[in-house]
């Protein structure tokens, strides 16, 4: 009697680099513009990296950003390499340098690194002031809704002294309560109040 053969185990599919990047984009949160610049606010490179690094570690991806220049422009080449199968994704981002000194070049490189990562991971930095405003709006008490046409008519009828008129109006709106009919009825009631020499009370 022959021995039973072992069935080969199914190989587990290893996610591709693009699948890993897609997974990161689905999970990662947007950075917050919490640093004040000259007339604007922005999210720092440190904050962007703090958001990205845990996801890179989880997916076993290596990130490198190398400064480079192209003519009078300076930028970085951003490379993401998959440690499980050596797949590589890379892009280049360049800007002009308005201030050509060490500080100017350093600022330009930091700018390129930050925006290359923001673009690559499909991030949209959020305005901290905007988030605070939304939070404050949620805390405000709800506004009182405007009175309906029916409520306004009822209010007028309580002030009109002509009993026969009020009875006819009440009978009419009981039959016709569409918007146009109610609006016309409200105008008639307000006109009757003016004839009495008084304005409708709210």
C-alpha cells in the first residue's frame, strides 16, 4: 500500500509594491498645517515623516530622499524600495532656488522632500484653524427654525378681531394648504391686521 502524498501548500500571495502603497494611502491620515510661515501655515517635514514612517515599517518599505540638481534647479529623488522583492518606485521633484546660499538651498531641499512625500502618498494637509472652526460650529446651539407659513397665519388670526374673517380663513386653509395658497392667505391676513391699525406680532 502506497503512502499518502503530502499536498503542496498553497503559496501566499505577496503584495506588490503598488498594492502596499495603495494600502498606505487608504490608512494614513492627513497632516495638519500647524506651523506659521510668512503669511501662511504649513505642515512640517517632521510631521509628514512621523505619519508615514509607521506605515513604511509595517509594509517593509525603505524610503530614501537624495538631493540633486538639474541646471539651475534643485530638488530630490524620492525612492521607495520593497524589502521583500526589490521592487522600486521613484520620482523626482525640482524647484528654483530664489536665495542661492546654504540656507536657501537647505530650505529648497526641505520643501522638495515634504511636497514629494505629500504627493506620493496622496496627502492633503488640513488647516488647523479650519478644523477648530468646524469644532466650534458643532458646539454652537442650533438656530431656531423660521416659522412656517401656517404658524404665521395662526399668529395673525389670533390678533384679528373679525371673527367671520378668521373662520373663513381657517376653513380655506383646511382645504387648500399648498405653498402658494398659504402665502396668499398670509398676505390677506397681514393686510387685515394693517386695516386694524396694528402690525403682526412675532
